[in-house]
């Protein structure tokens, strides 16, 4: 009878090993859930960035003033009838 109990305990322990350590274990599932959460956060950040870029592209396509403003800010362009002043701080 004692050997039967010993065999049952060993079988239960062997079944528990896979639950805690093996493939599909609690630890692996937890790590995958963490990975999914991180990926969702990154996707949300990228979606927000894409929305900002799309709004900027729409603005540049629809308004000529936006293209002119961009050229002035990024390229330092000025019109023919304008005077450029450079202010240097000490």
C-alpha cells in the first residue's frame, strides 16, 4: 500500500513539473503576457506618431501656407521683398 502511495505522489509531482516549469507553464505564460503588454504600448505610441505625421501630411497637402512656413523654419527661406535680421544674444 505504501508503494502505491509513493507511486501516486511521484506521478502527481511529475504532472506538476510541467505546470510550473515546462512548456506552457505559468512562468512562460506570464512572460508572454508581459511581452504582449509591452508590444501593445509600443504599438499605441507608434499609432499616435503615425496620426501626427498623417495630420502633418494632410496639412502640407491642403494649405500652401504650411509649405511656406515649413520652408521658412527648416530651410531659412525668405521672400524677395523681405529683410532678414539675425539677432545674436551675448
